[in-house]
């Protein structure tokens, strides 16, 4: 789930130039550029910046839209040519999902820029000067509404330990009103960005990650074990243009394998494969009183979490699509923060947690 501790998000915002020295350029909100970003901007991305006189940024956003549409078309054409056979379905779906993410990000970025979202203090939690304590802990409450299962209330505990470019992050969801537990252990290597040998000078990062998950459903008679590997990246959108400073895009792709073991004698087990894909658009927050953090909208294609996958028109169930979510991470001081998330798929999942940072600075 998106509720796991992520060290790229769990570091206090920095006060520095954005995108390796590219300063933000805040556009004053004006009716014409804002309207243009919506119509025709929903179809021609960058129309808002074009109307605001930012022609270079407009062209870059339009190019990103074109690349996204090309990826969607290429993935769809491959699916049609192969008959969507399951033996070849993974790469074209990953390509099409990446294109959808690029399409959505280029439009949201156009709107963000022309409404005056850019700010100098980009609040980069992943910037090189934001080297916070190496240990984070999280404790909170989770609520899951899924008509197929009896559980609703959960205690959520997790943490993250960082040693240079390596991060280890355990997470547990423990049902309070049913016999159901989900345990996850994730490890990641920061290939580029803060805490790595390849600093980017802004919020941009690249990570390689692997995770093991064990989810028990004793009352329902089965358990699910999952192993996965993923590569994820975050792009500081100030690299596209100064008017986009303070915003970012994320993309993650990976594969997984799961084993479903049934408790009934002789029932055996089912083995399945997972295509993992996630994209997000987010904004760094730099609020009065020293409050800082980030908020994001995202789509996650995985369907093995509490949220499950959307199944439009088919009623409750884990459909072909993934789920949508919104997240907020807000620091209320150097040691404390809060995290809130809301996700909608086959189930509705809400999560609210308190974050605490331990240890000295890790440099």
C-alpha cells in the first residue's frame, strides 16, 4: 500500500534553490491562462502556460503529452496484435500505464503553474541538505471498508532505518476487530538523489527496491505471501520550468509473485504473478509556522492490498484496474509529523498516523 514509510518522503523540507539552481518563477494567477489550462488545456497540455507567455514551458508540456499518448498507443497496439495473451501482457500494459501517468502529470503541471503554485522554497524532502535522523517510526490507525470481509479497524505500526543509500522499512497492519494481519518488509537502494553517491541537487531520485509481504486471513482460511522487485523515480518538475518549482512527478514499475496457501487439508496453493505500476503528481508544502511536507494524488495498479482493484459496474471485487489515492505528509517540527491517506479501489481505505524521528543527523 502507499502507506509504507518512504525515506524519500520522510525527511524535513529543505530551504534551497530548486532543480540544481533553477529558481522558481511564480506566475500571477490570471483568468485567461487558468481557463486555457482547462479548455483547451485538457486536450492540448501547456495551453495555460502558452496563454501566460511561457512558450518554452508550454512546448515541453505538450511534448510530454505527446510522448504519453505515443506510449499509450504503442502499448494498446501491442495488446491488439498479440490478442492480449497473458504471456505477453505485462510489458505493453506497463508501457500504456506509464503513458497515462505522463499524460496526467503534464496536464496537472500546466494547471499548477498558471494558478501560481511555484515557490522558491520547493520543500524538497529529498534534497541534499535535508539529511534528517536515520530512524523514523510511525504509529496510527487504519480503517478498511470492504463488504467481502469482516475487518474494519486496524492498528498500523511501521518504521524506516537508513544507512547511507540503503533503507529498510518494516510495516504491519493489525486488525482490532478480526483475525487478520499484514506484514511487509521493504529494502531499497538509492541509486541517485539525496543519500546516494549520485546527488541530483534537487528532489529527483531513483531507487531500486525489493519487498516481502505476508498477509494472514485465518478467519477466511488462507494466507498470501508476496515477493516483489521495483524501480521507482521522482522528478522535480522545476527541471521542466521555473513555474513548476515546488511540484514533482513519480513513476514506479516492477514485478511480483504471490503464493496463496489455503488452510484446508489438501487444498494446495495458487501461484500468481503481479504487474506493479504506480504514478503520482505531488506538490511540496511550505506553510506558515514552520509547517512543511508534501501532498500527492496517485494511481497504483497493484491489487493485492486492502484497497484492491476497481471493478466498475461489477460490484465489490478486485477488478482489472488498480486504485486511486491521495496522501498528505506534514511535519510539525524537526521530530514530529503526521501522515494521512485515503484510497479507493474495490475497498475504501483510510490511514492516519503520527511520525516520530529518532537519532542524530545522518551525513
